[in-house]
C-alpha cells in the first residue's frame, strides 16, 4: 500500500531466514532497502523471524499483493532483477496478456532472426567467472548467441532461481553449488541447474545446446538422370513420360527436376514410377520406365529429368 508520509509499505510474512533492517530486497518488480520494520502492534523492531508478520518500509514502489519478497546480495543485483521483471511486464502488456511458456520461448527462438540462449552463471572466484564469460562470448554466430543475464561470484541462491524463472534461463554453477532453498525452488519451478568444474566441458555442452537452435543445412544429392523418349496421355492418369535412365537410379520417393533445352522448368515430386505396367520403387541405369509428375503436365519428348534426394544435416558451432 501507499502511505502518506511513509511511501510504499508492504506487509510481509517471513517464511525462511531472518529479515533485518538494512537488507536489500526484491518484491515482485519493485526493489528497495529495509528502512524500518514494524510488528503487528506497530512497534519498531530490528529483525523479523520466520512466521512473523511485519510492515516493511523502504520500497521504491508498491508491489502486487501475493508476490514473493526476496533478500538479495547487492543493490545492483536488486535493480537488475527489478528492471528485468518490469521489462517483462511491459512486454506482457504489449502482447495483450499472452502467457510465455518455455515451449513458446523456443518456438520464438526458432522463428526470430537471431536466437538468444539465456544463461545465468555463478562461479567460485572472479577469475573463473571472467574466463567463463570470455569463452561464452566467443560462442555463436549471426544466427544464435549466448545471452548472459547475470554472472556473479558465490553459491547459487533463491534470487538466482527467481531470475532464471523469469527469463527461462539455464543456471550454471562453476565450482559452486545451490543452497538447499535454491535447490528446492529450482525443483518446484523446473529450473535446470548444471554444475561444472572444467571450463572446456562447460563450453562444449553450451556449444552443443546452442547448435540445436541452428537451422539445419539442406544437402542435395543427385542420384540419377533420364531422357524423355515419348509422352503418353493416359486417361485418369494424365501425362506419362516414357524415359530411359541414362545414369544412376530413379527412386519413387526422390525429388525430380524437369529440364528443357538445359533450363530447369519445374521442380517437384513424382506422382508415379512404373516399370512396364507395374509400380516400381526404383529403376536403375539402362532401363526404361514411365514417370508422371505430381501436379505438372507439360512434358515433351527430348526433355531431361534429374532425380535427387534432400537431407537435412544438423549444423554445429
């Protein structure tokens, strides 16, 4: 609530730990520093223990009722989380209340021009953190890149999990572990925490995960070609090209290109492939066959057919 003379005031029920004057906190999308604590009788107290309701003064704005109130390490961290949540709230309003899910995030990643892989790092010492962030910054290309939402020294805390939850980020600990409360919150919120002690293993895993966001490479393999010797117009079947396979093989499920005077005039699929009057799955070099094209009838004697197969090859960074 907003109180004249006292500013924004939040009534908080402490659930874990001890809340003290001077603590830095995040409440929903608001942040602040505990300036005063008042018990249920309106008396000033220096700290609040679990199950104790208190009024908290020192917020920079009024948070929504029912939200979480979390103590964090520094004012910079509080502002970071607060600003991020405010930005998410603006984006939610801009999209008319569309709810963001993990599946929607990856769907958006796969359709955006540049896909960002959100990460949160905690490490044992500053040197490790600098080496990790430098290695991660070198990953990616013009299609996908790592987005480091936060990088800090020390164990993984509940506020780290809160930030990861708000951004669908993966939490990575290097020579550190999550405290019991953070582990439990991560389990409840289905937030992935990964632990490493060797930098190159961390980088290799990130490269593999980020490679999964790359569009696959389309690989085309020419498997055969044929010459159209004669064309037949068969009722209920349309135009059938009587062909001789000059090289390679024609497969029923392969793609086909039609060339006239060495110019490609159609690319598509086969409707049928026949050897004499029987359906065939493939016809090899030196044999004759009948080919009809799916959705295309303009075939003439002397045209050339190329048969090719398409394969999607997963790319890597």
